[in-house]
C-alpha cells in the first residue's frame, strides 16, 4: 500500500463522495488485491483446510491490514512507517496462529 500512497491519497477522499470512484477503487484496489492474497493463502496447509468463506474473510482481513498499516498509519496519522510495518507483521503472525489452532 505504501507504494500506491499517491494513488490512495487522491482516490480515497474522492471515493467517499463519488460512487463511481468508489466502485473503481473497490475493483482496482480491494477486490483484485483480496483475490491475489487469497491465491497466496491457498499455498499454506492450514489455510487449505479452511472453508471458502473463512479463507475469503482472511484474505480481506490481510488486505485491510495492508491498507491500515501500509497507508493510513504512516501517511495519514504520521506514524513511523517501519514501526507500522513491524506491527502489521506481528498481527499477521497472530492471525496465522489463530488459523493453525482452528484447523
């Protein structure tokens, strides 16, 4: 998300007031990214055992973590970018542990 910060800086405020921009952003940023994450998650044994609905929710969650820690925290809230990245990695480990214990 950090690499797309200029795009997001312009399009997030526009998406709030313009439904066409929101739809484009949903497709270009959210849906495509979630699908790519979902495909990567399928390679993990624990994730391969998850029902499709749970796998999709996990992929969406990972995408949102990327948005929050890769864009919102460092750029909008002024948090240290490396610290935000580290926190995202820790959160990912917590999610993986949760997936492992659920299977």
